[in-house]
């Protein structure tokens, strides 16, 4: 009888150990796969962060004669003093040369950014408008009027640049025309209200798919 128990014990013991080994092996393979996936995900995130930092560093080249960086709102302001007639979006002759040079600067800086597969850019040209309490339209339909006026000014700037052969590669850059009217963040107030007749430029990376890096 004892011999029968002994004969029964060892095959059962071996089967149990084999089953435990298989379970441990499966758990190890799953854990390793999850680790590899997480590592690849982190590598992609690091690559995206490095790309954003590279773009921010390149855009520092805009700061100078024509552009200033607004650290609070994280955008560039075209610091050229532009004057528009009331209710007008026509760019005056006296402002055209400096706007042309500013456009050349913008084109050079953003097109010098290293071209990477899967990375494109939104270039936002935003117009703003000053609140004029002496203008009757400001009190009647100031919301629609302000948005339309500031949008038309931004569009006039883009049309001017394009007419002067300042083109942005459509395969890399998507141009967005915007008008914030009498609203938006970072506006001048009080005695500087009329300084809001200005343009804002934002270059935003659209990071699509960055391929996972092969590990050696």
C-alpha cells in the first residue's frame, strides 16, 4: 500500500511542478511584453518632448527686430507699429516694407526647423483690434464687428506676404487666419488700448506618429 502511494505521489508532484513552471513562464513572457511596450511608449514620449524643445529653441530666433516673445501667453508678437484707418484692414504703404522684412524673417526661421517625418506645423496669424468708444459700430455690434475686422487684418497680412512671394510650404505648414477682435488674452489696457492694433504669430507643432525606436 505504501508503495502504491509513493508511485502515485511522484507523478503528481512532477505534474504540479510542470504546471507551476508553465504558469511562471507565461507570467514572465507577459510581464516582459508589457515592459517592452511601456518602454517603447516612453521612448516615443521622450522623442516628442525633444522635438517640442527643439522647435522652441529654433523659434527663439524670431526674437529681435521684428518679433517679441510673450512668456506669459507663450506666443510671438509682431512688434511692428502698424496703423490702420478706422474700420479699415488696408495695409498702408509706409508699413509694407517692415512687414515684408518681418515675413521674410518668419519664413526663414520656421523653414530652418529640421524636417522630420510625421511633424507638421500650424502657423497662426492672429489679428487684433483696439476698442474705440468713439466709433458707433463698437457700441452696436462690437462682437461681430471686432472679430470680422481683426480677421480681415490678419488675412490682409497673409495676402500681402503671398503677393510678395513669401510662401510657406503647404506640405509642412498649415496657415490659420484668426481674429480675436476686442477680446483674447494679453491685451493692452488703459492708455495703451490703441496698441492692440497688432498681429500675433504662433507656430504650433502637430506631432503625428513618431516611430518606435528599435533597441539594440
